[in-house]
C-alpha cells in the first residue's frame, strides 16, 4: 500500500512560503510584461514599471500568505498528526466515495420502477377505454 502523508507533511511552512513567492514572482513578471518593461520605451518608463511590478509582487506575496494562513486555520490541531485517507471536508459519518460497495445494490435503488403508479407498472393503467376526441 502507499504511505499516506500526514497533515503536518502537507503543511510545511517552507513549501507554503515557496508557493507565495512563486505567486508573487508570477504577478510581478506579468505586471512588467503588461507595462512594457521589456520593450524599448522612454527613459522614465522602465523605472516606473519596476516600481509598480515590485509593489504588485509584494501585495501578491502578502495576500497569498494571508489566504494560506486562513486555510491552515481551518484544520483542527488535533488532526495534524493523523494520516489523510479521505476528503478533509467530508462529514465523518458520510460514506467514503472511493470505497467499493460492500454488497449487492441496495433494494431501494430501483424504487421508482417498483413504486405503484409508475409508468412501467401495468397494474396501474386504467382498464377504461380512452376516447380520442
């Protein structure tokens, strides 16, 4: 069987900081490209583009860290050492969607076809003749 990672392994701070850094670099490069930093422009435009790119990268870094911190707060500290073997936000009493069914199909699975008065039940049809007027 495969080893399932613990929540502590999933939430390593260096990886979370790396994710925020990558998002910040991406936002900064997109800002520089959109402002024409890599093209030939007037003298003052490249400095302005660098400044705006750095500001956007910093805001993105901080916003990403705040969002990740809020998402980490959603995890119960008692569950940090447990292994993750099912979806985290699924209720504890809900059946595991990845588990195979234990036996044959449940008897209520075809309840609509077995219900009296359904379209497939010939006993529910009227024996009276229909008039096509």
